[in-house]
C-alpha cells in the first residue's frame, strides 16, 4: 500500500540543503515506495506552522504529515 506523505521541518537554522534529517526521511519514504507529496521548511513561528498544516489537512492526496524540529 502506497502512502502519500508530507514532511514539515520546523527550524530557524536549516534549509533544504542542510536539513539532513529531512533528507533521510525523504530517502526512507522513497525506499518504501511511498510518495512524497510535499516537503517544506518553516521557521519556528506558530502562525506559519499552522498555515502549512491547515493547507495540508485540506488536501485529499495527503495521508500522513510528519512534523519535526
């Protein structure tokens, strides 16, 4: 069964190039034949996090959201 996943990294210091944990998650998602629907990096600001999560929860094509710091 393929699972559609979105990954949200909350950080004030990392970006796509330096987000090692996010890169590992993406690699594992692909290795297990799941589908990465979206990946975002956001600063540790409550309103920004809520905005992204709100957008993602409205999408029918996202089954799982992984949020980490």
